[in-house]
C-alpha cells in the first residue's frame, strides 16, 4: 500500500476512521465500479488504490458515508466529513439531492484569493500612481515657484546711492524701474527700487 502521491510525491496522510484503508485524509470511492482513490491534499489529484485493497475499504467507506449527518451531494457526487476529520467523496447516484461545491472548492478558493491579491495590488499601484501624479504636480509647482523666486531675488547690481550708501538692486526691482527727468532738468535719471545694505 502506498503512502505518497503518485503525482507530486507528497505524503497522503493517515486516517483512523477506515481501518481497512488507513491512508489519506480525503478518500473518493465508487461502489458501483469498485474504485477507491486517495485525494492528495497538496496537488488535489486522485490516486487510484491497488485492486486488492479496494472492496473491503469501499464497503467501510459506504457505511461511514451513510452514517454521517454532515454530507452534501450533487447529481453524481456526494461529500461527507467524518468526526475524525476524514473527508469521503462518494461517486455515483446520490443519497439525497443537495448542493455541492467541494471537489474544486479548494482550487477555486485559492484562485479567488490569488485574484483578490492581484486585484488589490493593481488597485494599490494605480492609486499610488494617481497619488504620485498629484504629489509630483505639487512638487513641480513648488519647484517652479521656488526657482521663480530665486531668479527674481538675485542681485544684479551692487552700487552706491547719491549719498554714498551701499544699495543692492535685485532682478525684481528692474520690473518697476522708471525713466524720469533729472532734478536739475539737464537730462534723464533712472528710478529703481532697491534694498539698503550690501
């Protein structure tokens, strides 16, 4: 009797509920065709059991399946979970009609989680790009304003006024300069705003 998966070589686990077949945590059986599988919990593939160990184990699985109250079924598949934790999958005509989403439920659950993670990561990335766009636009605006301020506040001329006091003429002062007639009427002068000091 094998104890590892034929496909992925993972340990199939043990059960104490079916003494005739103590291998596996999920067993699938078809009483009409005489087939017994151990479902691998890692790769979820069905491993067909050897012929010589099947019949007694199938009968024990059928009895355990019928005796449990926790079971669901579809047209040709039934699922029951025993108190010991063993899951039984009955292939064939159902005991009663119920909804079952068990066979691919684990795979669908993993796919759903993966899809949710990818969707969440994508939404976070889009949100980060969107927020980053606003931040970069804000940074661009602040940078532009700072460079304008720096450009306008540069000293373009250091000189002295009529009394000999030092004055600084900034670039922004050139925008408000005026050409005015000289006090003595002999020519023209230039009136420029300025800052006192060096």
